[in-house]
């Protein structure tokens, strides 16, 4: 019995061991299955991997007449999961043919993809719908397509104006939670400014995959999926035909054209030259095209119309005159002499030969430098301000009210502010300064910097006799009643409406009677205009022209700026005039003039030299 | 006590099938059917048109179940003395099979442990288990066998080591470790604590030697040793001085001589151990001698362990290192364990429902119908499923132990305990492996895992126990 007793003790011990083992296992099971929920998440992550984004169709942009400036077309990304490619391989030649790719390129892409055989890899993008169907028929295991959209430009105009679409950068992904790597985002122009309207809403779908990456169906039968929402259609203020014509005229010239409808602030034309065909920024050659533009020293990607800082030249005399009138230091009948220039101290501001003395209207018409030096001097040395410093400050306020030296607040991406010198600026630059130091501002030279948009806005202000609407490029958004309220408010300058009469009169005379802008005359339309010839350190003078028409109830205000174009009258005037003609009369009755403008090519030795130097530096770097 | 035995014994010599233990049989059938259900779920392919095609694993398993049933009936019909009689021949045959396998076998997953006949693969080690259990029972039930006599103990250890040696040679160490489960039986048969305590100590040291640095183990043991003698003697000051002297010596050696910290600790510990041993013998403080010997043993064992480890195959080293968390490779060995835990862990309370387990369906669990069949239970039936299945196993093991006690003679008892021990080992290692408690060893879950060898072997194993238990009164047949 004792033996049994000891045996029975040990039987009990061993039962305890079994129970203990079971308890340990059940305890661990309880922890893994019930307490720790990380396995639930890991299980879901296993089968779903990641939610699949369904890309929405990006919104279109129409011009003011309802024709497409930008459209979206369907295209496909070709993806590969190399582990699903059959062992015997696939017909590389046929595949390359379907995809329209180089065989070598295709092979290198596949070998890149093989580095992580189970992960989807982008072989190439921008596959047309027809090619996609052929690819589908080919039943290439391991390959599949992903729906995408690409931009399309029926008129091939407005590269800088419209911007382009590109994959998001890593920084953008970090900054904006909406985007994930591989998403598209608008860059520059309308695409960027109206990104949130154009992009639509991404859809998402949850699909189940097995461990080999094969698709097994949708998660919860698609109950959690979200369909993509197409982006909003935008109606632009741009006149497509006019824009195309303006771009044509600006070919071979560096500069900008901006035209505004004065009664609304709508931008009719916005050309930055050199421009580029926006189609270059779509498709497989995109990166090469982009690089080529990047190396072009004329910088086609730089939107001169809103970013450049040009000296306004003589066109700025209009502002000078208006300020003088408002300040009461100038009356329209006041005469000032001009002895082919204006002398101050030992120096002289030169002027061209014209009759002397002149009153305000004729000074505008003939673009007399001396006259406006007198006016400017009277403004800033006005005894009521006590010191020249205070005078310049007061003058600054006037200039700002015309939209210079600050951003206009347009809806355009990357709008520049230009530059208007302030007393503080002169302090920094000269330390002690006097009237002579700032005189060049009188005729829009020196430190003055304006964007072509600001100059066009000045034309609109004069056309409106004293106010403007903030220039904008989009006038309607699908699904919304109106655009931003700021575009419907009149922005008044500090100069009363009545003072604009003699200025407008002068501009009219300059075109229609005798003056510098005679080339802009258009029979039956009272065109008003002011030329400008801006000196610059890099070469020949810049040619600029500022105009609006007709004189009463103006329909178009325009600013043309051609770098190194010489006298304002030579290039800028005919370009502006032709654009006005097309817009106002719907026809061109001066084909000879068009021919003439097309053949005008200013000498850009300055840019050519830069390009040469840059290319040499690149070549040297490449050698290294 | 007596009542308990009465309740376990059975009166009268009834017909054979009437005496079959229905509880054990029921548990066996339940586990086999749950296994079949799980295999069906794990290998069901919705794209396949023919449900009853023999291509499917569940159809093959069904065939093996049929085969096992025949084997079961045959065993239950056999005279029970045959098992006693054929135990030695079976053992010899088993050893020959293992040797033949070593020579002509087929290599699967690096282990040369399989025979292949057409599409059927047989793993002889499954049947060697049966033969070994029978042989152990026969040796231990032989006249005047005393487990605590060195020669008798050597006999049974020899019986275990012979197949183990061949299995290790086959590179199938995982399957061989099951023979270690016989310590369970030996304990029941009265193995002295002076042998199994060192055995447990050895296992603990073995595991610790991978997880902790040897220095840490020695110092811990030293402190434990001091704590033990302190408890026995109550001489606080002596122990504080002793430990202080030890640590001072270690630091001095490490700083003042070119010896490394490890070497200093080893030297001081060795000197201390030898000195203590001498003191213990001289002062006849025998209670000191016992722990001192353990300590010296540890000092020899831990470095040997490290040395032996370097002799293991790289994949075995990796498995052990991964298991103790010293090496992480989510895409390698760890991958299996992580995926299996994800499947089981995502089952929650009630599971995802039969055939609804995503991890199983979509192939995320490797070996899902063989070694990792438990994942199907865990994912599709949740904690209730796993609790139920573990309970069935515990009930079967308990039942086998109870049958062993009930038989009342050594051959049957040793055999039943052997079956219980083998089952316990398999369930513990297999389930432990699926939930990250044990390293991956390629050991099937008894009765449930897909595979003919394993199912038939476990059927025979259990049926013999049931057969031995079915007629407990005719023990005369094998009185030697």
C-alpha cells in the first residue's frame, strides 16, 4: 500500500504538471486572442495591405467663351508584380510594342521591379485606352493597369498661365495630409491656385490580397469603399483665341502681355514669353522636357506676367501726373519747358526732341521727361510736408493705391509685389539723400519695379477713371454661385475721378493726333495709349505700351512689355494694337502688320551670353 | 484513497468491446473529427470544381482516418499479451527502420527522416515512438526492476538513447526530443528526486545559458547559494563578509590584472566553490555539499552549453536564438511564428466563423494544414475553440493516466503513462510553437494535423492503451 501511496502522490503531481502546462498555454492564448488586439490590426494589414486610392478625374478649365483650355483624358499606369510573372517569362518584344517603349528600357524597368518581387512597381505611365485594351487582351500575368487621368490642352497655349500637374514631392506629402506619395498636385498657374477645386476627392477601395499578392475580392463587399468625386470645372476669364494670338505675336520676344477687362477686372490675356506648350509637361517625355526648360536661360517656366520686376518707364508718368493733380501742385494747363532734358545741379535728365514748353496733355502725348521731373519735384518737395522724406512718403501712399509695390491680391499663384522705393530704402542705399537721388522715379526708372499685371491694372484704372477690380483669372467654379467676394469690390485709388480727364485726353492725343503712340490707332475705336521706353543696364531699352480702348466705356486695357525691344512704339505698340483689334472687331484687317510683328526679333545678346556661359559651366561639370 | 482505486477499477471480465474505455475513445474521435474539419477549412479551395476529388487534403485525410479505423479495430481485437510479446521485436524493427531511413530515406526540410512510396510518405520516427513506449513498459515491468538501481536506470536510458542518436543523425532533433518526455513516466515509476532535480536544473541552466550572460548566471547562483545557507544557518555577518570578499576579489582581479571581467568572475567563483566544498567536507556540513556540487556543475555546464551550441546546425542555432529573442528576422523563421500568432490572435472570443478565417484562407499561415493546424482553430473558433480543444487534450491525457493507474500492473501503467507523456509533449510543443512559447520544431499536433504517418501512429499508440485497459484481469499472461 505504501508503494501505491507514493505512486498515487506522484500521479497527483503529474496531473498538476499537465494542468500547469495547460494553464500556461491557455493563459498565453487568452493574452494573444483577447487581451492583445495588435494581432487584429496585423491581420487586417496583412490582407488589405493598404487602402487603394482611386484617382478622381481632375476638373477642366474653360475659357470665357466656353471652349476647353485644359481637359482631362483617361490614361493608365502600367504596374507589375514580378513574382506573378510566369516562370517561362513573357513576350518582351510584344510588350514593348504595346507599351510603346524601348525594349532595353522595359527590361531595365522589370529588373528594377524584381528587387522587391511582390510589391507593385510602376513600369510606365500614360498608356492610352486603346493600348490598355490590347494589353488586357494579351493576358500578361503579373501586369495590370491603374486608372489615372492626364491633362490635355486643345489649344496648346498658356503654359505658365495654366500651370501643370505633377506628382507630389516628399515635402508636400509631409505638409498636407491629403496627399500621399504618388498623388498628383497642381504646380504653378491655375492648377496650383485652384488645386482644391480641381483635384476633386480621392476615392478609396479596400481589397483583399492573399499572401502571394493575388487579389481575392473586396473587403466587407466594398461597404467601406468610397467612390472618387470628379474635380470642379472652372470657367476662366481668358479668351482662348486672343491668348493664342498674343502668344503667337510674342514669339521670339522676351516679355509679357496682360489684358484686362476694366469693368470687371477679368484677365483676358496673360502671356509670358517665352512660353511653352503645356503638353510638354504631360507624358513620358515630361522629365526631359522639364530639364530642357530648366537649362534654358530665358527661363520659360518663369511667369514674367506676374513675377517680373520691370521698370515701368514712361508709362509711369501717367501716375506721376495724376498724383500732381490730386496734390494740387499741378494744373492741366501748367506749362513746363524742356530743353531736351531737365537739369538739376550739375546733372541732366535727358529728353527727346519735341516742341517746348508743353502742357500736361501734350506732355503725356509726347512723353516729355522734363515735364514730369518738375511734377515729381513739386510733389515731394511740397512745403506742406516739411521735408523731402515726408514728401516721398506721401508719394508712396499714392503709388501703393495704384496697386504698385504690393501684391494686388489676384487669384494667381506666385504673384509678385514689384518694388517702389521708400525713404527707408534710400536711407539704406545712400545714407544722406536729396531730390536728385530719387529723381529717376519721376519717369518710372531707377529702382521702380512693376509686374506686367500691375501695369495692365494701371491701364484699367485709367480706363475706369480712378478705380479697379482686383484682376483675376477664374470667374466661375462649378458648384458655386460666385467667386471670392474681393473680386466684386471696386478698389479706389487716392486720386479723384475728375483728375483722370486730362490724362485720358493726353493718352488719346498720343494715339490719335500726334505723339508717340500713333501706331496704335484703330479706325472707329478711340484707342488711348502711352508708350514707355525703359533704360536698363543689360542692353537695349525695354519697349512697353499701355493702352485701353475705347476711350468711353472701355472694353479692354492692355499692357505689353518687350524686353530690349527698343522704343515703345517699335514693338509694344503694334502688338497691343493687334490684340485690341482682334478683341474689339473680331477680325484682323492688317495682316501685313502681323507679319511685320512676327518677324521682329530683338537682339538678346544678354541672354545668349548667359546661355553660353551656363552651357560651358554645365559641360565642364559633366566632364568632371 | 482506497475508494479512489476502487472507483477506478472495473469488476468482472466482460466482452472486449464492452470494456473499451468509451471516454478515451470518444475524446480520440472528437479530436480526429475536429482535425478533419480544420484541415478542410485550411485547404478548401473555392475555385476547385470537384469537392470530393482525391486531390484535396481533406479527402486524403479522410482516407487516412479510414485506414486508422481499421488499424484501431485490429488492435482492439488482438490478444493483449501480443503487445508484451512483440515489444522487443518492434523495437528492433523500429531501430532498423531508422537506420534504413538514414541510408535510403528522403530528405524533407533538411531532415532525412522520411520513406517515400509513390505519393505516400512515412516518417518511421512516428512508429518508433510506439515501439519505444512498449519496450519501456516491458523493461520497467520486468521482474525485480528497480528504477533507482544504476544498472536498471542505465537500461532504460539506453533504450531511449539508441533511437535518439539515430534521429539526431537524421537531422530530425525536434522529433527526437519527444523521447525526453519519458522522464514523465520515470517520475511516476519512482525515480529518485536526486536524479530528476538535477535534470530540471540542467534544463533550466540550458535555457538560461542562451538568454543571459554566463557572468550573470554565476553571480545569481552565488547569491542564491548564499541565501540558501543563510536561511539554514542564520549567520548574517558571515555571509555578508563572504559575498563582499567575493565581489572585491572579482573587481580587483578584473581591474588590476590583464584578465577580463568574465575570467575574473569565473576564477573567483571556481575558487569559492572548491573552498566551500572542502569546508563542507571537513566540517561535515553536508547540507553545504549539495549546493556546492550543483554550483560546480553549473560552472562546467554553462560554458559547455555555449560550446555545444556552436556545434549545432545553423538553422537550429537560428531557431533557438530567435526563440529566446536574441535574433529577429521577421521574414525568416520568425515570420512563421508571427503569422501564426496573427491568425490565432485575430480570432478573439468566438473566432471569425468556420471557413471565414482570412489568414488561413489567404495563405498567410505557413504549413497551415500540417504543423500549424491549431491556427485554424484559433482563428475560426476563437478563444472558445482553443479552450475547447486544449480541454479535450487535457481530458485525454488525464484519462490515459487514470487508465494507467487503473490497470494495476506495471506494463500497462508504464505504457499508458508513456502515451500520456508523448501526447503532452506534442501538444505542448506544437501549440506552444504556434503562440510563440516554443521554438519552431516541426512537430505535428496529435490526431489533428494533416498527415498519414502521424495519424496512424497516434491511433495505434492510443488504441494499444485502450486495449491494455480493456481487460485488466488477465495479467497472468505476461508473468515472466
